């Protein structure tokens, strides 16, 4: 089945080559980081996590969102998503792989990372995150492989795969819940210590992930013969709309609780994000951009006319994805450290090597998803012929 | 033909996984075997420190305790404040005690005046979150570090409400002026902090900072011994603990 | 089997690369197996020499875990003697010639224990 990824037209190979270049640049930067240490990044003793961990957090959501196509299809027999499930599962595989890479590049002693398995520590959430992420990866690899192989051979998938697929649904919820618990259980970080963090993570995941899937479907329709169909995309758009509404609602609840209670250590993090604190305004333009993008996205999504038009829908999906990327992939992690528990605001700006490593991992994820989609669509082409 | 190749590749992959799995399982079993168990006859000691900021302030520019600690433990002196490594250091009153209103306090206290160090909490959040038990609470209450095991994930730094943990953002060796050959340095990519001088305590000595302080502003002792100096001080004087409301139970006390 | 030529060439390249150490040794002459040079006044190490040769890394790991994780610093050797468990304080006091004692074999075997990234090696005239 893998050989399908080795046959392709000119455009295909150009795209692969371009990704390869970005990956190579990232790899070179990583080797520099490996030799020098994490001091090559913009991180500091007060802002100890940054771009890497934030991308990890964001991508866990993208990975978990596969459940939004798998659940309707398998639990509610929603046939329309039949063609999409494999795309969702492959998106999950590539997102989880990126998550693991982002964790890996954030380690000070990467060669010792298997100590997490050598000395299993159930009282650490990081241990459970490793368990749930690797389990989710295995589940999706097995499910997508078995169902695609069955499709290729024009036979129904084996019966044992059904319970595995059902298991993957709560498992998807678990990966993002456990990831939220990484943060929400820390008394030292009031910004994260909120019971709504896990539900908020899920809401943002279930809007950003399907939005990305819609964009992928639209791209695939242009560059390949695969057509997801108008109706499934519209159904996905409704999922994006509801999830985005819930996400914005949750964020407003966080704002109300912090601002109305007026407890300084709760307010300061939001001040840092939206106004700036002690003269540090690094994230202010980003956060307002995120707010504007979210509002624009909601207007385009809630309005049936703009939602039904695939061009404005695409714009809405881009706005959802970017808005949530800023909120989760920048704001959420960095603001947890600003101010520090001792009240210090330390400037954090990602450095060039840090950004290069981040882009390299994203390119790797895109490469993975390109190859996987290529395989899936080639198999489909085969069965159709 | 294609089917055969697929089958072969699958089998080869599975074999590779099994081969490595066996090795890691043996290692796992071996590692579990060598894991030290707390000895049954552990002494019921609970080490703690009492800081007297007034005595400390009598020598405004004194850094004897800091220097002694830095030298004893090869603490690197990074000039870049973002990469600073701190075991015991002086800080502002409002940073040390953010939940105490310091508006009308003696101005002498609002400058860099309060000694801060790891609180060796009885309920340490750093220990709770560490995924490899590279930091853990010893039977005598010291929150210890195993620099051989730390993977540098910095979760403990996110969890510590006191900023007591530092990370080696780069190789610390070039930043140590005078190496003490009897104590290791650290390597890049691990977290470090004050260890209450566990290496000295195990030899029956007092922590280096306590010995170095001529003003006797630092008192070290056993909280479980009602006749100890720390208990006597805590009985007769009122003491603060940093951010006591978080429930971490710091075991470094500040006399008022 | 029109791929025969390519397959055979590929296999030949693989075999040549895999056997690199063998033909390297044939070309340059095999490196001589080093002997650690022992310069010490002590009659015996903490355990018999044969055991030390075979298991010194296991012993060091056991010392490391006992000292760091259990806070116990005295080692009871098989012959009843007690020593302080310390790499720099005990081992290297007897074997200050790290280059000839540790590195000679470690380099030969291409292993690089990370001890000296943190522990300070004894001063040596190079």
C-alpha cells in the first residue's frame, strides 16, 4: 500500500520537495539546539514553556477532532461522513506525530526521554499524557490501516475493528482532557487553574480540527479527483459553527469570572494578553487579531448564506483556524507565565532557530498527511476503476 | 508478489518491535529491581529552616550565605538574567510575599532584602508533577534532585509557586569561576535548585549557608524535635511562610 | 527479473558498507586492544579486579542510586571493608590518570559515559 505514495505528478513532487527543504532547515536548527541547549530559544527561567509546548497543545486538539467525523459515522450511522472518516483518522495520525515531536524538541535532555517509561510515575499528568497520546496514535494507525485495506480489497472490514473504533471516540476526548489537566492542576498558575480548561480545549479542538478538514477537502477537490461532496462539507460546517460558539462562550465566561471577581492574580494574565502588563505588549496585537478573526468567523458561519457559499465558508474556516491558533498556540501557554508567580513580566520572543524548528515540524506533519492522503486517494481510485 | 512483500514487511516490522520490546522490558524489570526502597529504620527527622530577616538586614550588603552556597555547589553565574541559576538569593519583599500587603512597610524591606530558597515543601507540587521522579521528597523532608534522571521537561518549574527552580539553558561549566571538585556541576538541559545541602546533612553537618551566616540569621533544625532551636523560635515568635494559602506547606519560616 | 542488476549492485553496496569496520581494520591495521594503566598504592580495589573489570559500570550505577536516592554513602565491600561511595572522592583518588585508566578502553569501545559532563575530572598533566 505504501508504494502508492511513490507515484505522482510533477506538482506532487514539487510539493514534497518544498516540504523537504523546510524539514531540512528545521533539522539543522534542531542539531544546533541539541549541541548548545535550549538557551538557543527565547525561553527563560520565568517563561519556561513557549512556542513548542503551545504548538503541542494546539495540535492535540486537531488530533482529537477526528472524533467529529468518526462519531457520527459509526455511532449514528451517518453515512454521509463515510468518505471523510479516513481523512479524519489520517489527520489525527499526523497531528499526534507532530505533538510528540514538539514535546521531544522541548526536552532539555532528549536522550533521556524514555525515563518516562523506565520510571513510570502515575502521579504525574505528563506520564498519562504520554500514555494517552501514544495509545491514540496506535488506535488510529490500526483503524485506518484495517479499514483502508478492507476497502482496497472490496471486502467489509473485519468485525473486531468496530469495538476498536468505538474505543477511539472516548480516547480522543481523553487526550485533550489529560492535556488540559497538565495545566489546570497547577496552583502556581492561576491563569490555567480553571475547571473549564478541558471543556474549553475540547470546544476549540472541535472547531479548529473540522475547519482544517473542510479546508483539506476543498484543496483536495482542486488538486485531485477526490470530491468529499457538498453536503458532508456543509454538515462539518455546522459542527464548526456550534463548537466555535461554545468556545467563544467559554472564553467570555473566563473573562467574566476573572474581571468581575477582580482578584489581581486572575486579572493580570488577561491584562497581559489584551492590554499589556508592565510595558510588555508583545501579545496584544495577536490577541486582538484573534478576537477579530473569531468574530468574523462567527458572522460568516452563523449566517446561512455565507455558510452555504463554499468560498465564504473557506474564509470562515481560515479565520477559525488562525484565531484559535493564536488563542491556543500563542496566548494560552505564554500568558500562564506572564506574570510569573512572583509578579515578574519577562519578555518572550521566539528566536529564529526556534521558529525554524517549529516550521520544520509543521512541514513534517504536512508531509505525513500528504503521503497518507495520497495513499488513501490512490486506493479509492483503484476501487472505483 | 505485492501481497508477499507486504506480508514480509509487516513481519519484519513486528519482529523489530518484539526484539526491542524484550530489551526494554528487561531494562524495565532491572531498573525496578535496583530502585532503592526507603529503609525501614528511617530516622524521624523533619528538616526545616528559620530565617530572621531583621538579623539578615543588619549587614545590608552581605552575601556570605549566597557565596558559600554557590561555591559549595558549583552554581554557575550566568550574566544573562533570563538564564540565571539561583539556589539561595535575595529578593524584594513583595516578590517573596505577594499576598502580604507591603505598601506601608519599612522601605528597607522593599529593596532586595529577603532571602529566598527552595521551601522544601511538605506537599511539594514539583514532586507531584515530575514524570520521572527525578525530584522527590526524602524521608527527612528534603525535596531532593537526581540530576542523572532529569529529562529537562521543566514541568516542575511551571508547578513551583516560588520560582525556586532554575534550568540550565546552556552548558554551565564555562560560567563557574572556581570549581569545587568535591561536588558535581550540572549539565545543560537539567533543572536544579537548593537541596538543603543533603550531601552535608548526610555527613552530619549543617547546610553551607547556615554555617556561613555570621549574623545567625539562618537557623536549621529538626521540626520533629520539640527542643530544637527551630521549634523554640517558632514557639516564641510569629513566623510567615511564603504563599501558605496554596497548601504546599513550606518548611522555610520567616520570623516577623 | 529485469531488476537483477540493480538488486545485485544494491546488495553489494550494502555488504560493503556493513563490513566497513572489517575492511577498515584490514586497510589500516586493527587497533590494539588497550590495557587500562593502573597507578595506585592501594593493594586492591573495592572489589576483586576481575569483578571490577566486568561490572564497574553496574557498581557505579548502584553507588549512584544508593547515594543520590537513599542518602547512604558508605559501601560495604565483599571482603568486609567499608568505603565512601564517591566517583571523584574514592575511585579517582586511586586512579587519577583518567585518560589512561578510563578513556583508553572507552575510546577503543566507542562508548562515552556521561559521568564527566557533571563530575569534575581530576587535574592531569596532558
